[in-house]
C-alpha cells in the first residue's frame, strides 16, 4: 500500500494575519513517478514572511497561490523513488515542494545538497535562498566597501543575520536592529555585529545617531514601517538603502510607505528593491563564496526548527510575525 501524503492547501485569502479558516488539510495517495520524474519525502519546510504575500490576489513578482492549491513552500527532503536520469533514490535535495509530506518533481529548480559540507537544514539557512538573498542584496545593491557603516533590520532573523555577517567579512561597521534584549545579545555575541539596537525599547532614532554619528552608508531593510523611517533620518550622503522586505507591512491592508523619503534627496541617496530570483544565473558563484566562509567558520547559520507535522504549518507561519524566531524559521515534518 502506498503511503499517504498530508497537505496544507489555501482555503481563503486572508485579511490581516492568516486564520485557521484560511487553510484546508487534505490527504491523498503518494503517486508513483512517471518517466522523467521523481518523488521526494519532504523532511523540512522553509517558513518565509513572503508566504503571506503569496496568499494575496493580484500582481506581484510571483503568481499568487490559487485557492485550493497546495501552499507554496521551499523545502528539503530525500528522493524515495526516481524515473529521472539526474536523481536517484537517497539523494538529499532542495526544491519548492509545497506544504506537503511528499512531492513529485521533474527536477526543475531542484538542487542536490552537499551533506558533507553542512547539515541539510543549512541549505534553508545561510547556504540556501536566505544566504543568497543576503549576499546579492548587500554586495550587488548595497555595494558595501570597507569602513562603511551598515545597518541591518530584522538582524536576528534569517536574512538579516547573514547580511550582517557578510558585511563584517567585508570590513564594515555593522549595527543590527532587533526586537528585545535577548535577540540583541545574540546579534552581537553569536553573529558578530558591532552593536545591536532594540527597537522595542523605543527612541530608535536617538540610539542610531549615537551608534552611527557619521551617518548610515548602507541600510539593509527587512521590515519597513517605523524602522525604515527612523533610519532614513540618519543616512549619510550617497547612502544605499536596500529594500529586501517589509515584514511589518505584510499583514496590513494598506502598505505604509516611508514618510521621511525626502531624506533621499537631502543625502543624494538611493533606495532599491531587490529580488533574489533575478540572480539565479549567479547562484553558483555566490554559493561557492558562502560555502567557503561557512567552511572557514566565518559564517554562522542559525536555524530555528519547530517540530510538527504539516498541521503545525499555520501557527509556525504566524510565529514569524510576532518575532518568535531567531535565525531561519524551519518546520521539521517529523511528528505527523
Ligand atoms: N527580496 C528577496 O528576494 C527576499 C528573499 C527572502 C526574504 N526576503 C525578505 O527578507 C525579510 C526577512 O526574511 P526572513 O526569512 O529572514 O525572516 P526573519 O527575519 O527570520 O523573520 C521575521 C522577523 O521579522 C521581525 N518582525 C516581524 N514583525 C515585525 C514588525 N512588525 N516590525 C519589525 N520587525 C518585525 C521579527 O524579528 P524581531 O523580533 O526582531 O522583530 C521576526 O523574527 C522579509 O521581509 C522577507 O520578505 C526577501
């Protein structure tokens, strides 16, 4: 008898934070692979703030998840059966497999993992899309140079923690912004930032002015909202602001833009959006460099792993929006 595949499908488009009624749990038989296909038993899911945006109708950088479809998610797992010449049973792989226990793939967008270098889950963290996002945003859009003062929001999170570490490797002075004293301690002690500011403690502008008296050369923005506005008041001439994400706005009906954007004029600064997928043809070069730093102990990958079956997906996603994670949020599918 073939095993059962448990899945999470989008049942309704949320307004505000997703609710239980926005999801549907389904199950079906795991199919046999056809010629040119293989089946993956998914072990871990990448839990991303962007998932909230994929639930909305309307134009974006990627098509919305259709109502009734399996929720989109990156994941890692092991090939269990293959009729594909490039993949064999036992291979550990990454792909966009969806919120389900098994996925059938034709190999497009799937990469094999080098498990001699790192644990498979690291390929959802610093050696995965997370690391690639930090790498290209900071180096290609931020164009950091030694001596720059770099500020990173969401600094204890997946992308932010890697971005700050790369900025340190590149000889910058790096200030993180994170929620709460515990996260701020981790940002400095574990990820090696020069300083961390707790935005929940209030008076972020004053703290920024104290820590970046010469102004902020590069701001790596993961959160938008009030924090973006605070940093805008402290930018240096010619500053580069990287719009990587705006997690504070993802559950808002109306996204609030920056009130202090005229500071871009005053400082002759730029604000640029970036999307990691645009760099797909340069992933190998970035992966080689990230892997080198990881191997040399210069890059720490921290993963925040929640254990549960696919049914734990809805509440695990919500944890991102109240800051429960430190490092890359991952759901391990080991308690069906
Ligand atoms: N452009 C791209 O290609 C690309 C690719 C991947 C990710 N991203 C973006 O990068 C950003 C970070 O993603 P991630 O996967 O690394 O997530 P993450 O930072 O690990 O998790 C989200 C974190 O955001 C913070 N947060 C949540 N609500 C907030 C609020 N209202 N105000 C301020 N901070 C809030 C929380 O940290 P605190 O406890 O510190 O508040 C939370 O831990 C997101 O905006 C994501 O969409 C962009």
